[in-house]
C-alpha cells in the first residue's frame, strides 16, 4: 500500500500525528508491515463516524431552507463533526486494525 493512495484524508492526518508524537510506535508498525493498513483502518473508521455524526447532527439541528442560512449551518456542522472525528478517531495512538 502506498501512503498517499490508500490512507485518505483522515489516515494521512493520523500518520502525521503518529510520526510527530509516537515515532517509536511508527517504527514498530513499519517493521511489522502494518503501518499503512492501520492508517487505512483509521481512515475507514473516521469516515464511518463522520457519517454517523452528520446524521445525528441533521436530526438534532434540521438544515434550514434558506441558502445563506444553509451555508452557515453546513459550515457549523462540518466544523463540529471534523473536530469530533479528529479528537475521537484520528488523533489517538492506534496501533492495530
């Protein structure tokens, strides 16, 4: 697996986080040949969580019909969701699929 081809947005963010904060774990995963696979797994789980949060957010905060209000609603939703996904799924020291 190539880092840029399969990791996805969240997988690449996780790789950057791991390389900066846990180089020893990265070296171990690379030695075992699991680094790219774990990055891909982190990305998949993050995307699934993102989809779940989008549904929950829309249910709790129905989108407005006005286009200007909708843009503001979408910006707020995306900021909230990306922050939660990064905190809870991406910026964590995961070492297994």
